[in-house]
């Protein structure tokens, strides 16, 4: 039987370019004037899902209508040739980078995700680990993006069997069956996006309605023997593209998704597929050579970009905008090479025999499985860092482990409620409902440094029996984002709180000055009868060769100075930026008549020329430039108690 082919539509490749471009810019996390751009770029995946549903259903319909039969063997062979060579190449490329850049805890997590990708189940893996897509920690997981590939692979395994059965027994009711299945999936997605958002995001039953949107188009085209040309041709395609772009501008990671709202980009994609063609403006735009070329390499581009970004961030904790541009250029270059020299040859059975295909894919898979199982069994291959274990003594040498531990109090609280942390903070009340309230309700707000203050209180509850504490992640600049700001003001913890403590790293650069904008952030909070406390920037310390001070001496010098000498070194490396801006923060607090707490004073003594770098019992205080370890947070909480800083009126 000859291989079924579809008439080539360059505008669909152009639409792929829009989708992959949005995803890449979203993952790059580029900001302008304090506003993160492309916050809805993750919707590019939804565009891909609709396209996949349309193309796969069209292939099946073309073959079935020609012969009243369907070859599952040929179908799956084509999917293997299309998907696996490039995927396995990228996976193999990540292994040496993981060996170099990943600490043991990270390597175990990477190896587990690698196995899940090879077993087409990474969406289950990331769902069960409750990994919130788009979260800061997710940016360091090189294979997180493969969840969508697993989702599609599961669709390719299950859909042809079900679809051919419908064609065989219910062909007259094809459109009705597809619509019913899609509506059912959408209804469940709407429910789950509120009750079980991780499940709704990652798993096929709650995502299948998007794929079925494309299937519906293929079914209509099959029933009508083509796409009818109407007066809506130009308007429909343009409207569809506008819906896609508008939703990408409007959605952000906190939007309930996938849900009824996701109908906007899904319907937009369906309109473009249905109406775009060579005779309309939108079709001609998407058929532009640049768009088509990006669309052709879009699969490789999707595969390469996320590992490059993740390992780039592992190598450079705070990447510059230039770094991100270089990552994008590298992703495009590698994608063009792998498309030209790998994807195309392996997709062509005349150039790559079935024997060579299976030998290559089988050998690569065995190597990846072997590496993964060894890495997991050997707990991240810590022998790579034998000297570090000796130098660090009782301290953990893996800063990523310390970072993860510092988030555990918050994330375990969210996990108990079956929600990712961001959604948990936005939607659930943490305080007790006792009628006679004897404890003040304190809400700590800010970026990741609010987590440290939350831990300082939460890990010392015996010292703060008069306080109930909750946390809400927010930036000062979110005051200018009406959607994010209203979400904060309507959050249950904010409404119930008595005291709002601002504990954040104040962003100050050419386009943003959080301290200048602080008063406008505070005023609406005070207007709602909340007591406001401003905390300063935490002590921040200049690194040695991009290595935190403690780690520099343990790793490069292979010994630590005594506690007094180390405290002097920390003081000498105290970033003057912090001290300058803390003076400004104190002025804002005085002008507004709010309480001010200087966190630098807690652990630094200028008269002695010292800043604590370790706790009194010898544990590392910071896992990077200034974030507290869990042990460091416990110590800071004890110091806050000793100073009586949270003896609230």
C-alpha cells in the first residue's frame, strides 16, 4: 500500500512557528520595564495540540477513505521515524551536561524524568511530583517540556484504534461522536483546573478536547470533501490569529488553564486551520519563508531549547538578557542541523532502512536507560564530589538540595491540599477559623525572600505563639498588573490577615525601581485596615568566581576558615548595594509611618566587622548570594524573637 500523504499547507508550518516562538520566549522569561513578556506563551503548546489532532485525523481519514482499512503498523512506524530520532539525540546530549552541572539530588531527579520520557510517561511523572509548570524551580529541569510529547505519544497510541472503530461502526455520526467526546473532556478540564489543576494540565483525558478540536476540523473536511471557500475566508483566518495572539498576551501562569478560557486560543487555532490559505492575508503571512522554515524545524526547536535554557541557568544562576539571546540562537542553530541531518534522513525510509532505524534507536535507548538506572541506584553518583563531602563535613554540599529543603515547609503545606504552591496561595485560606481569636494573622508577602521570613517564623513556632503565619508570592511591580493585583487583594489569606509583612528582594535596574513604587504598593493595603511592616533587603554577599563564599572555601580552598575569620570575610563581601538601598527603604517607612525591620542588623555587626555565615551550631546560613537555608532561617527566627521584632500590638 502506498503511503498516504496530505496536500502540503505551508500556513500550518507558519502556525507552528508562531506556537514554538511563543513557547521559547515564555521559557526565556524576558522582562521589559519590570513586566514579564510573553506570560501566555505556554499556549503555544495548545496550538500544537490542535494542529496534531487535525493532521493525525486527516492522515487516518485519507487512508481509510481510500481503502476502507487502516495500517496501524505503518502509522506507528511513521510516528517512530518522526519523533524518536531527534528526541533521543537531545536526550543523549543532556547526559554529559547533567554529569557536569548537576549535583546528586538534581541528577537523581533528572534520571527519573529521563526514564519517564523514554517510557512516554513524563506527563505523569511531573504531575505526580506536583511540578508547577513555569515556576522558578521548573526552569532548572531540562526535560520538563517533554510532558507535552508524552501527552501526544499517548494520544497517538490510543486515538487511531478508537477513531477507526468510529469510522467502521459510526461513520454517519462521526462529527457527533467527536463533539460529544470533546465536550466531555472540556467539562472535566474546567472542573479539574480548579480542583486538581496539576491533573488537568498534564494528563490526556483533560487535554484531549484540544486534540479533538483538530480532529473535528479533519472530520468536517472529510464530510464536506474539502474546506468550503466562503466570504469568511479572509476574516476567519485573521480573527483566529488575533484570538491566539490576544490570549497569549492576556493569559499568565496563574490563569485557570486548561479550562473554558482555553477555548479562546483553541478556537483561534481552529479558525486559522480552517480558513487560512494562499488567497487570504493571514495565510500569505504564515506562508512567509521565514515562518515556514521555523515551522519546519519547530519539533527540533521545541526539543532543544528547554535543555539549553535549563543548563544555561544551572551554569549562570542569574542569566543576562544577552545570555538568553545566545541560548535562543544556539537552539535555532542546533535545530537546523538536527532537522537537516537527522530528522529528514530518518523520516525517509529510502535513506534509512528499518534495520538501521531500530539498531540506532534501540542502542540509544539502552544507553539512556542504563545511565538513568545507575544514577538513581547510586543516589546521583556522589563519587563525583568525594572531596566535597570531606570538605563540607556535616554540611550539605549540594546547594540545590538546600534550596529544595528551604521550600519544603511551604510546598508540603500545598501538597497536603493537592495544589501547586502558587495556586494554593492564591485560592486557599491558611488561618484557623476559631471564633475567639487570640493570635494575630500575619501574611508575609514578596518574592523568594518572603519564603525565608516565613520559614524563620514557621520553624520557631514555640517563640511566636501569638502569631499565625501565611505567605503570598508577589512582586512590588505586580501593583501595576491589574489582574495580579486584584488576585492578591481577593486572596483568602490577604482578606483574613491582620498584618502584612513585606519581605522581598527589591528590584532596581534601568527600568524598575521597587523602592520608588513601594508607597503605591503599601497604600491600598493600609486602606484595608492592615498593619504594614517593611523589612529591608536581606544581607547579600558578593561571590568568588560565581561561587557563594562558604562554597568557595570548601570547594576551591578545601577548608573553611574558623568561625570568626569566616564572619569577617562575609562582612568584607557584604554587597554595598544592599546597604545603600536599605537607607532608602528606611526613609520610605518613616515617610509612611510604618514599622521598619532591618534584616542586615540581625546577623551583621559593623562594629566588629562581621556577618554570620554559619549558624552557632556550624550550619551554612545561605545556599546562594543571600537566600537562607532552613537552618539559617531557624537561626534568624530565634534572633527575631530575641529582638522582640514581632511583638505586635
